[in-house]
C-alpha cells in the first residue's frame, strides 16, 4: 500500500497529490481517475480550477513516453473522491484529509521558522560589536545539533540533499523543534546569555519538550 503521508508533495507552497497516487490508493485505473477529474472540472468555475487543479506529466514505459496526470489540492481532492464509496474508500478519504492537514501545518511551521530566523539574526548582531559569519553559523549549528542531532551540512550529506534548501527536506516534527528552539534562543540572546549557558538551557528546554510530547502520545494511546 502506498504511504499516503509521503504521497502528499509540496509545490509552490501548496500540498498536492498526484492523480496517479489517488488511483493507486483507491485501487482504480488511472485512466478512470483522469476521466473523473475531467468530469469534475467541467462543473467548476475557472477561478477554482486554476487554483486547485494543475495538469502535469510523467514518463513511463520503455521506451519512456509522456502521460498526463493531475496534481490536486485538498479541496479538489475532496470534491473528486466524494463519489468513491465503501468502507475502505472512507478510510482512505480520512487518511488523505489528515495527511493534507498535517502537511499544511508543516508548511505553516516552516514559514514561521523562516520568519523567526531574522529575529534571531538581529539578536546575534546585537550581541557582537563586529559580528563575523561564524557567529551566525555557530548559532544555526547549535540549534540543528540539539533539534536534529547534526549540523545542516551533515544533514545535507546524510539525506543526499542536492540543493541548499535543507529545511525543505525536514519533517513537520523536525521543523517544529527548530522553530521552538529558535524562539527560545532569541530570548536568551536578547538577555545576553553566553554560548555555554544558552547551550545548556536549550538542551534542557528540548528535553522538556520531548518529555511533554511523549506524555501526550501516551495519553492518546
């Protein structure tokens, strides 16, 4: 069975799912899913279609040939699968909607994390008369080591990241950890706490967060 969570991809800041993956999960022929999508599109406004449906292409076969597929937002996914009935289909619908919600939360956390970093950068600058590049890289490495167990450079190598957008390759949970540690580190920097104090304080804060998350998980199981 296809991993529904992994089938949700981010493109232009939106979580999307391929019509091919929908076909696999709902055990349908992709040709039939494409037909269903085209029927749905006929009934929608141009504005909604432009915002929620993206015609794309993929290659398959030997020799490789191009085939059409659609990339669907959560809204158009919901409209498409309304007619898919049965107990199994209902479970798949619920799983997909949960996956979309988690991915949207991930995107928001990632945006918050990026927005937060300039504040931490300003705090670093305020702590040094003549800030050097390593002052900023040291803080980033400190956050990443505590949150992820390795620096951004090590993450890039370990996960075979081919571009410089390391954070685009992190999970929602990892992004959330970084965001919270950045917030706390910014406060500590504004208090002019030294590096070793902040390192110890951030580790302690991270352990508290991990313990709280574990307790919450236990309560739901």
